[in-house]
């Protein structure tokens, strides 16, 4: 990675961190767990890295690729389960309000 | 930049915007469900354009793994009782940490051991950061899951010299990490660092009482964001950095809000040993 790329990525990191800090201000306590669960699903974005690690050399099961497949399995469970569980919680929340 | 690279980059941009909107809307009761939906669409877009990457050739392996993972995640999410939600979130969060740990290890293994190359310094540093935080998130979340579900005693497990032991282990872990950065092809420093990180995840969560667990899960959620972010630097991938930083930062704020709601300070929660007396969580 050259310095230029690193600096660009550093810009992205710092600005995204600021956005993250500003996004959440007043959250009612009932939403704490769903919000935690929803952002947990977003951290499953590692699935992108896992796909890239699993991607090359079809049929050839090197150790790096087996690690990639393990990552992909865990990341997929995290993403699918995370979004589904969050939706279930929010569904219940809506019914409660009515 | 080829057309393919352009579409991937724009897809990641769209996904990032959807994640930001998603978290924003999740903070209000009336829009929360829509927010979760936006963020799920963002994830689908990110995955979709990643599959267009020129190095993605192992279709069978990818689709088989995603199919199994989807089935497990879906069934687990549908079967879990409403009262067991926090522990389910803890478990999923641990899996996210595991994913970051495995991706970074895979990358180091591929570059240093299989290709015999030496990763650049920035890549090497972010790799060990990603492995360490991912590993701590994994075992820490598993203990939190165990405590919330009653599989591990919910009581705070404290013993004398605990903080000193953690400090010594943390220093040893940093030492192993520096060693691993300098000798990326060697297994010993890599495994040593990984082992200590996994142990530290357990040791830092066991002294915290069951009532404080939601705060800990929220903090570990923030960690898994930071791990994803570090993985983004390893792979030079902007959507990982953006989504990871968003979760890392917003997770930290949410942790603070949750601490305030139960009249505790984050430091007192983390030092542990008080959880069983604080009653309601």
C-alpha cells in the first residue's frame, strides 16, 4: 500500500468515525438492544473480506482458503442472523405500541 | 479503472450510504424497522458487487458456505425466544469477531507463508490488530453469551491479582504481535498472539457480573466494528473501513448511553466485580 492510498483510507476512517459518533444522540431505552443488534449485523460487513479470502483458486484447498471459508461461514451467520433477529425485535416493538 | 472496478466502487459507496441511513433510522421507534431494512439492502449490495471482483472464481465454495451460513443464521434467529435476544446478539457478535480474525489470519498466511512474501508495514500492523481484536471479541462474546444464557455462572468471577495478570498477558500479546510483524512467516508468534488474545477475551469478561452483560455486549459490538475496520486496511477496502468505523464509533456512544441509563460508569463496569449487586440491568 503506498502512502497516498494509506492517507486516503485514513481520511475515510476519520470521517466515518465522526459520522458514527454523531449518528446516535437520544435513543429511547427500548431501542438499545435492537440498535445494538442492528449495528452488530452491519459489522458483519467482514463478509466482504471473507468472500475475497475465499475467492481465488477454485478447487484448491490451501490453508489460507480454508481460513477464508471459515470466515465466510461465521460472517454469513452474523449477517443473516443479525438482520433477522433485529427485525423480529422491531416487529414486536411495533405491536407493543399499538 | 475498468468498468467492473467502477461498478464495485460505486456499489460500496451506495452500501455505505445505506448503512449510515440505517443506523440513523434505527435510533427512532417509528423508523427503526425501515432503518434495519435499508442497512440489510446495503449489505446485499456490498456482497453483490464483491462477487463481481476479478479474483472471485470459487463459486461452488462460496455459494455452499453462504447457503449453510444463511440456513444456520436464519433458523437460529427464528427459533430464539424473545427473552433470549441479548444472548443471541452476543453469540452473533462473537461470530463477527471470529470472521475478522479468520480473514486477517488467512491474508497473512496467504502472503507470508504460501507466497513467501513480506507484507508491507501498514498491512502487517493492521493484520495483527484485526486478529487480536477479532479474537478478543470472539471469546469475550462467547463468555457473555454463556453468562446471559446461564451456561456460565452469571456471578462476577474475581480473584486476586486479576488485573495484574491481564496486564502481563496484554504486554506479552503486544510482544508477540511485534514479533509477528517482523517475522510474518513464522507460526509461533502468530499462534502465541492468537492464543493470548483468545484467553484475554475470556479473562476480561469473567469478572463482570450478569447484570452488566448488555453493556459488555454493546462494547464488544463496538470492538467487532473496529476489527472489521482494521480488516479494511489489510485488504485496502473502503466499505469495510466505513462500515467498521460506523459500528465502532456508534457502538461506543450506545455503550455510554446504556451505562448512563443504569447509573454506572463504563470504567466501573469494566473493572467488574459489582455486577451481581447492581440488580436490574
